[in-house]
C-alpha cells in the first residue's frame, strides 16, 4: 500500500528461533490474535520485505516491518527505549545475566513482584522478556538471577537442572545445631496452612531433597537456643530448607508455617558458585552479609 507508514526492525539473537505470530503478540499487543493473523495475510506485516506465514521461524538479522497503525500510539522503536533504574540492589550484571539482592517480603512472581517489574521493562529485543530464573520464597532475601538474554536464560536453566550451580543459604534456626549434617529426605505436600500447601519432609512418596546444614554461630534469643546455619542445597524443591530444617528439629526462627513463632522467618540466598562458562560470569557471587541476622549473635 503506497503512502502507508511502516515501522521496521532488524531482529537480534534474542528474537531468533521464534514463531512469527508469537513474536508479534508482544510487538502488536493492542491487536487480537485474529487481527495479527489478518495483518499477515494482507501484507501489513512482512518479514524480509515479503509476506510470511504465522508459523515462520525468525532468524537473527531478519528485517521485520509492520504498518504503523498496528502499533499502540505511544509505542517507540525498541532502540529508542530506555529502561527505568532497577529498584533492587544489583550484585552483578552483564548482557546475559543479572543478579539482584531481593529484599525479604517481595515476591518473585505475581502482583507487585520481581517478575512483574522486569516484564514491564522495555528492551532492545521485540519479544524477549527478562525474568527471574529460579524461585525464592517471598520471605527469603538475597541472590536472585534474572535473564538478560536468551543465551543467559538457557545456560542458567540448564546448569541449575544439572546441579552444576552450587547454591548456599544462611538461616537462623531454633535449637543448637552441633555439627555439619547431611539431610536426605523426601518432600510431599501434606496439609494446607495459612492459605498455601506446606511441603513436609520424611514422606515415602515425595520428591527427593538433599541439603547440607553447617552451623556457623550459636546464641540464645527469647530464652531459646538458636543457630546461624549455612545450608547448601543439592535439589531445588519448593520450601526445601524450611521443610527439612523443621523436620530435623531446627525450624527457622519465626517460620509459623513450620511450628515457630514470630512475624517473619530468617533465610537468605548468600552465594552461588558457577562452572566455567562463556558468559562472563565470575566463579562465584555473594550477597552482602545480613547485619540483621548477625545482630542475634552479638555478644
């Protein structure tokens, strides 16, 4: 159509290998799926100057164009977009991965979450959306990985699945943990408490969970013995540390879901160690030492 204004983009690595219609769902968000398919049929959207099928797979370097009226009025070209400052402390960032210090009380997913913030950030890619790459409970603070590229997301997810990334946490537990312990249990959902299902350790039909608990400090708080414990997890079960620690007689201080009393529990993602990689990651990353944890153990 002569005289029709068009917008044009050159696709990068993070937009490669995607079905064209799925990429367009994000780019042409104001349009329904039916309207996007109609735009493809009419040539209002073209790939490398030609009509394309919805199922076409994109490649790096492809040139995508679309009629300007298909875009929202305030939509800018990706290269003109500027991301808002990150509201979370940044521990490490490069073009592939970002590691933030997630505060306790902030959810990883859902309304008002880390995922919601990053999903709303505009990037140079048309379809790639930065997102958290693993779970932390709302009450858990510390190191959280967020994807910055498809290559980073794939690498981190693969290494987590193969247990090649070592993950360490600090927690304050009730009781005096005397020595380093290896806990190997099975976790299964047994009961519903406070609006969510609580994994319980020691079940025969649950998922395998493996954790090493190492005592770091001991003190007395509120008339009870407490321990600062380093937990190394070898599996990534939901609420694994909380469930296993409670099952072995050391519930996290303040973890009401597992029998303790208090307003909050104390658990922090402290360190990750990485295998050799081509992504520019250092051998390990650490979160700042939590001064509110150490305050329980001041002489």
